[in-house]
């Protein structure tokens, strides 16, 4: 295997290349990215960069000298637009073709934009450094920001915008923000924090259309008939995996690139990061995890398997979020749980939730707690601890 092509100059893509070099792979590595920038960190976009605490240069995942030392063929600023698995070539938007012996797909996701009227000035999404800088320039005291979608991106931007003095309304189609990801109990706890910081939270309603005058957004029309005036609108209604360029190659592209427990979609194609939906044997189900830590861990697993290790990737997924002065940490598989048990008293200002699926502990989330207090549960999840053993007798914090 002399040529490995990694499509996606993302955290996962870079981590794959680094892991290959650490394992003493001496063949050619091509790293393709649709943005003109070297790989950068995305989690700070909704926090440090948007708030103005960081300059864009600080997002770089590695100094230029470290990238040079990897000996990569960097193809930045040109997207992969097609694949021919027969000839083992990736087609690029600039007309180039890149041959490979092994292909790593790390193309990530893009924001959903399916809202009528969204193609006017003042309507934003948040995925790239340009997205963040454009929104940052608009967030000033007393400007009205409507955030459509109460997931983690929407919630983090709400916290940052309030810190900058903006008037924020958060619109969530479900009963509570973040409920789909962490359950209603955790969602209610986090909603109370946003309410305490002055966010107007609207639930059980969606945006019917975005209204504008002379090409500039003026507000949103809700499904319940209400109208929210706005100077800016952030659309944060989820994401779509970037897999279109893989069409017609016999790969399963339903909700990402379907991979097996070894992160292989085919013998010569592997997936890494947000775009990859793989079978996690620890939980006995396929999952697609849109979090930075998973991308880095999956990249190392794929690099090992490309070089012959053939070990299944069975992690305990981890994610974190910063909202105001509250740190949120979670381990495990929280979605699709059968029960979420709150292990803290409501008046403590802290939250610890354990998640059950079947008869085993599958996840834990903590907010306002020391990281080690949440991390202590990780081994219980990793060991497939029985629910009764994990939570019975657990003291309420």
C-alpha cells in the first residue's frame, strides 16, 4: 500500500495522517480539503472565536512546521466531487484526479438550510471560520438574534450572544432544547440556565418561514402564527453528512458512510469522524457521532487498521459543551435511551444523569460538576455495567 488519500482536511483527517506517520507508514499521504485553510479546530467557533477572545489563527490544529514534517501532499481549497472505485481515483473540483490504494473519508457534515426565505442577508449558519466571523461582526448589544434550533450549536451561540449583549430568542420544535441529544430532564436543567441569562426560549413551535425586506432579514414567522422580529437569524437545525461525491460506488450512504466495526465501508474505503456511521460493538448498534474527540479516536483506529491491526473500534463516546459558566460533560450513548435517572437534587445547581438502555448503563451526563466526577462513570459504561449495579444505592449529589 503506497498511496493513502484522506478526503477531508478536518480534525479527523489530520489525525489519520498523523497516526499513520507515528506508525512509521512511509508511503504517500494526500490530504484533500475544500476550504483554503490548513486543518483547524471547530468547537471554538461557537465560543471563543464568536466572542472575540480568539483570533482565527489560534484555531490552527498544528503549526505550519509540524504539518510540513508530516510530508503530506496537501490539496487545499478544492473539494472532492467524485469517486471511481474501479480505477481507485478521487475526482477534484479543480479537474485533478488523485489515485489511491486506500481511501479515508473524513468529509464531515454541513448545516441543514431547509427554511423558506433563508437566502437573504442576515441569515447565518455556523460550520466554518467564515461563518463564525460573519456572525461575530453582527453580534452587538441590543441586536436581535433569533436562533432556529435548540441543539448544542444553537445553545452555545445563545450563550455567547447573550454575553455580548444581544437580545436572543431560541426556537425549538421539541418540548425542550437539547432534549433530542440528552433527554428531557437534562434539557430542562439547561433551559433554566438560559432563561436565567435572559434568553427567550420558545418550545413546541417551529419556523414556518424567514421574512425579509429588500434582501435583509426582518424576522421569522412561527408555525403557531407568531412573528419574531430579528436583525439576524442563525439556522441551527442539524446537519447532513457530506457523502454526495461518493454516489454510484456501491457504498451505503444512508445517514453517513456506513462502516463496519473496523470503520471499513469497503476493503479499500474507511470512514472517520462526523461523516462515518459505524457499528460500535460496545453498544451493539451503529452510530454517527458528531464530536471532536470521537473523530480523533476514530482516526487512530483507522490508521491502525489500514496497517493491518484489524481491531474493532468500540469507544465510549465523549462530548463536552460550555454554556455561560457551566461545563457539560457526557460519556456513552445517550440517544435512544429507555430511562434517564437524575441523581442530583434540583436545588443544587448541578446535574448528574445516568442513562439506561435495556438492563445496562449506557451513558452519563454531568453539568456544573468537576470533570472527574463525571469521568468516574466512564469505566462503568465501558464495562457494560448492569443498571441495577450502577445506580442502586448511588447517593444523590
